[in-house]
């Protein structure tokens, strides 16, 4: 008689797939970046009338490439 052990997957499929842990539970020293998700007019120093598309068209791209 041969003494063999068949391999089985060590992962318990479907056992505990839900968790109430937050990212801060896993990385408690992580930097809180929630402030970056705020959309306020105070965060735009150029004002509401500033048009990024129009200002980009004014750039001299060839001069920028030489830098």
C-alpha cells in the first residue's frame, strides 16, 4: 500500500467573504487623502472664468519641448 497525500486547496471558498474592516484598519498610519476629493471654488485660484482649454491653446509647445 502506497502512503500518498492528495493536495487540497488551502483556501476556504465561500466561508467568510464579507468584512466590516476599513482601509484604516489595515493601514492605520496611512495618510488621510479625503481632503483631495473636495470640489470647492475656494480651491481654484484662477477663478470660475478661467478656461483651461483656451489657455492651453496659447502655449508655445515647441518652446516647451526645448526646455
